[in-house]
């Protein structure tokens, strides 16, 4: 049977035998966050005073027009679910190196609206969570919490408008499953944290004795200073950035 060659979801080039899911050239141009779950990092600060946050981290920096944006779009809009699972495994390996998952009971990916799920065929946050669970052994829970209404895009909205846009979007249907648990919330991109905060607040209303950690694939570049790599960074970047180095996407 004829098999189509596996191609990089970012540049479309054929992958070499030693490459998995993403070509090494594209990986070299993806800036990693370098947070390594450091206490008080810029991702964690998004949740201070809003939810009982234990730890927060992100894997890479999302830059408009750069490889990182193309990668997110591939897993979100172009059917690259397998790549999402592989990225989740890479995220988990990074987290295990610094003890990020200590004390966490279960993983909950941000639910996707039914209309968008039907259109895409899968939830990209769930693909990331499944890859993470394959490495760290934590259960991935997708039942008992759902998105009760769709929202307009968050792109271009300020922090306050984003919060209003996602208010009351989620509903917990099985509070007993989550009571007194330490939940890891997983999503693809975090900008202001509005969606994740809305999800966490839904849990808090249903079962007050609950704690959260957050791990996202990408953080919007507006909070970092990143190397250009031939692409100008986003505006209003006022935080230091450190490279996390090369990432291995092999099976874990």
C-alpha cells in the first residue's frame, strides 16, 4: 500500500527519518518560554488574586507571523491532532523534570464549544492533555464539565472585555468528581487568562475546596522580550525572556 510521506505541519517539508511530527529547522525557530515552572513566573501572575493557583507554566512563546503561531494554527485549525498529542508529551516531560505535577490529581482540558468541536473533529486542548497523561500517568477528565455556550473570538479584546466575554461559559455537572482535588487546567494559548479563570471559577462555585495548576502550550508574546528570529516581536514587551533549548518530540 502506498503511504504518503509525513510532512511538517508548519512548513510542509517532508520529515527525515530521525524527525517526528515537526522538522528540526522549524523547531530551531520556535522560542520556548524558559519558565521551567519557576515560582512567581509571568504565567502564574495572571491568576494571582483570582483563583487558588498552585503552579502555572507555558511551553513556548506565541509570536504573530512566526513558527509558533503556525504551529498553534496547525493543531487548532488544520487537523494536526497527532502533533498536539506529541506536544503534550513534550510538555509533560518538561514538567516532570522540575516536579511540576507533584500533588496534582487529574488533568482537565478547556472544553470546546460543540459547534467548534463538530467543525474541527477534536478539541486541541484535549489532544495536549492526552499527550501529557501518556507521560505523567495522570487521568484526563473530559466529562462532568462542559461549555454551555459558544463565545466570540477573544482576539483584539482587552482584559476586562475578555473576562466579560467568557463569564458563565462553563458549567460543572459532576461536582463530586472534582471535590477537594488539585486540578491541572490545560489549554493551547494564554493571553490574559480570562478563559482559564472562568473555567476555574465554575469549579469553585460547584466545589469550593479545590486547587488549580495551569499548563498551556503557548503564552502570548506581549509579556516577553524574544529574539527576533527574523520576526519582530509583539508590542509592549517588557519582560525578560530565556530560551529553553531544543525539544525532543519522540514517543514518551
